[in-house]
């Protein structure tokens, strides 16, 4: 099995100011050794390390970890997709085969950034190098994301954390409508990850999460969905295995072949692992 979405960091309270005081459990360092024991218990054999900091030094950091930890099968790094020398930078990064794709934290940006032609041009250039792109946004931004995706018909894209629906209030209608539109693009995949962070961390219920899964599987099917944990962020709500068991329970309705795609095959295909 492949965990398609994990983060590693040496905690820095200034750089990592998104990790607020109420997230005390993750205001620590998190390295591959901290997750390896859990992986061995549930037979996860590889992961994709995704950027958490917006810098090329973050990409270097993840490459350094991957060189020492074979559990990291792929990296989603950061580089400035609006840079005038983007082609030059991607040519540099292409020497590192573990870099599979790139991400910018669009959830922190306004519409004018997301719909900037220079940004779309940068994402299009990724396709020339065989790279993927991770879409990170809130459910309130999905209408804008759909406009961006309209410009990127051939670029392999994956929606992180199901587009961060409002699990807590269960106001899912507009999110459902936008997910339906997004999923009509065959180049877009979706990660089932990160939902506990969008729920009431301590009092969420299984049906609240499964209602979101229902929407994602209805629109994306089982061929374009990949399992991810969003570890260590998931720890603000529950231990890793609680999330894994929740996903495992939901997908028990599918065939063995479909489950293999969700837990391994789709991520391996998308990220070329």
C-alpha cells in the first residue's frame, strides 16, 4: 500500500505559523522514523512526501530525507511556478527522479493568484517535464479551481483532501456540485485524506465522514481516487490508524481489485511510482 500524502518537518514556530497553539500535538518534529512503526503494522510500504513549506529548500529537505529513507517513493515539492526561469528550474530538478510533482498552497491565495495566466502557464509547463500538480484548496474555492482546471486539460492533477468540505456543519451541497464539475475532467484525481481536520476534531461521527466519501466516490469512481493520511496533521484529531481503519471500513463495499487501486494502484499510476 502507498500513503499518497504525508508531511515531514523540523518544527519552526515562525516558519510554520499555520500550526496554531490548538494544534499542540503537531508542534514537534516529524521524520520518517516516526511513522515507520505504524506503517509496518498496517502494511503500508511506501509514501509520497508532500511539501509543507513554500520554498525550494523544502524540496531539498525532502530529497535529503528520501535519500536516507526508502519508504519515501515520491516527492511533491515546491518551486515558483510563476518564475520567469521556471523551465530552467524544472530542468535542474529533473535530475532527481523521486520528484514526481509540485504543489503551491492555493488555499492561502486569493482568486486573482489562482486565475493569473502566469500561474496557469507555469502549471502547463509541468506537463512538458512529466510532472503532476497537487491542488490544495478549501471547498469555498472550488468554483475558482474549476476555472483554473479548464485551462489545464492535459495536465495530471490531483485534488488534495477532497477539496476540504465542511465536514463539521455538513453543508455539502455546493461542494458536491463543484466536485461533480471537477470530476468530469479525466485528468483530475482525488485524494481521500485530510477530512478529520475539517471536522470537529474530537466529536466527529462516522456518518459525517462517510457522507463526504459518498460524494467523492459517486463522482470520481474507484479509478481516480487514492488513499492518503495527511500525517502528521491528522493527529490533531486521531491517531493514524483510526483514519486508516475508517477508510478501510468504507471501502470494504468494493471489490479486492478496486481496493487495490484505492490503496496502491491509482497513486502508483498517477505519480509513476
